[in-house]
């Protein structure tokens, strides 16, 4: 049990709390769709934690990276500005 608790990180804890809230709400209101969604979130949280995928594990959205090879100073030319009145 202690080994299992030591593997819980912040992202997994947040996802499991969210899924527990969905499961509780689905059980309380007798709503099967909410129960299935809560179960899906719990399974996704466990699989995401195992393989470290999804938001929270450095895989969320687009992260721009600086590439010194692509930075060419010759491409920077003078820009013409048009004054709008």
C-alpha cells in the first residue's frame, strides 16, 4: 500500500479527485453517463501516469524551442512602415 501511495504525483492526484467527483455525482443522481465519464477519467489518469502522457507531464500543447541554426541575421531586412491616418 505504501509503495502504491508513493507513486501518486500531483497530476495523478488531481485527475483522480476529478474522477472521484464525477463518480460520486453520477452515483448520487443515478446518471449512467456521468458514471461512465468518471470511470473513463480514472482509467485515463492511471494510464497517463504510467506512460507520463497528457497535460501535466510536459506533453501539453505547443512548446516553442529556440534553434540557433535557424536564426539567420541575413534574413532580417529593413521593414517599410505605412502610416495610417
